């Protein structure tokens, strides 16, 4: 099988160690524009990661036109080795108009590759040690994709898991038991595991997890933080599947010792490490 290449488009900043030139077109008279793609590293046999820094300006401190930026990113993708897909940092997405940003959504299989790596590298020991996992389902219209992905992520550990809690958003017109019947049967007949389904509680501050203790791998597909009950001394790893906003800070307020991982944080770390190697 041909190795996949994930190209990560990230914004230029002092934080990621890039030089100070913030314009894509370097020469005063030049009209040529391109983005440099650098290999960040192989991740096992399945995929490699390449980084592509996106300056905030096109030329002479003028912002990018969305069409120009999208076309320039397309050129970078065509230059990549292997089967290429992309992950685009939210700041870069904000530089694209809606008409172009839809093109730059990653394939579900690409996100799954990254999440599988996060599970293996950071969460596997926690799952095996306590035999538990928690799934926080997000957008109800996307539940089937989330459950398919969850099954693939948990599959290597299902013989060791004896407790699985699935939080979901209660929608009047959806019978959650019927919607998840095939998945629940797979867990029961394949592994003797009976998942515990729990609806989010509606509060004045939004939907939140009910007071069930969450341990092991906590896989979160929600756009907002749902405040799962995690004790400071619990064996747990928080896997944010959607790399959403403020979750790391909110998790760290009460449980600073619980690791937070996400595809975006993983890729940002690869970028930082690559520049650290150049400096050193």
C-alpha cells in the first residue's frame, strides 16, 4: 500500500520559529508565488507528515485574496509525494472565503489516521490499565461517522475494555437505541461488552456530561467542552477528535495532570520539533 502524505498548512508566527518575512512574494518586482512544503517526518508505515507555512500576507503586506491562496495551496499539494491529503490550521481557514474553505476539509480517513496514532502513542496504556473508555458524541447528524471511527479506534483494545460509556445529544425525533443498534450489537456479540448510553444534561450553560466518572481514553467529538467528570488522580487521556478551541484550558483548570491530545496539537508539535532541530 502506498504511504499517505498529510500536508499541514499552518500560519507563520514567531511562536513556530519561522523567519520574519511575512510575505509570500519575496521580491519587489516578482509575481511568482509559492509555498514551501517540508517533510516533518514519517509516522509508522501508514503516513508521513509534511509542513507548509502560510504567511499572513501575499505581497507588500497586502492580505491574501482567498482565490489566490487556495490556488497556491493547490500547487503545494500537487508537489507532494504519495497520496496526499491536508489538515489546515483554523487561522489559515479564516483566510479563505467560504467558497474555498470547503475544499480544504480533510477526509475522514485522514483524521482517523491521526487519531489512531494518538491512541497508540498516548492513550493505549490508560485504556489497558483501567479497562475503560468514554465516547462523547457530537453533532447528531454525524453520529454514524463518529461511531464508525470510534469502532476503528477502540478495536485494538476491545478485549481489554470492560466499561464503555457513550454520551449523546438527546433529540426528540431520534431513537438513539435504534440509531446505534448495529454498533451496540457488534460490541455485545463480538466482545461481550454492553455500552452505557447517557444523554447530555441540559443546563443553563449548555449541554454537559452527567456525573459518571470518566477514565481511560476519553474520545470527544463535540464542538464545545462538555465537562466530563474526571478526578485529578484518574488514569485518563483526553483525545479531542475535532481539535476544538478552548478545551485544553478548560480541562486543565481542574485536572491539570490529565493529558490533552488532538490532531492539531500533534501536528503543531511536529512543526515546533522540526524547527528546534534546525536551530540545534
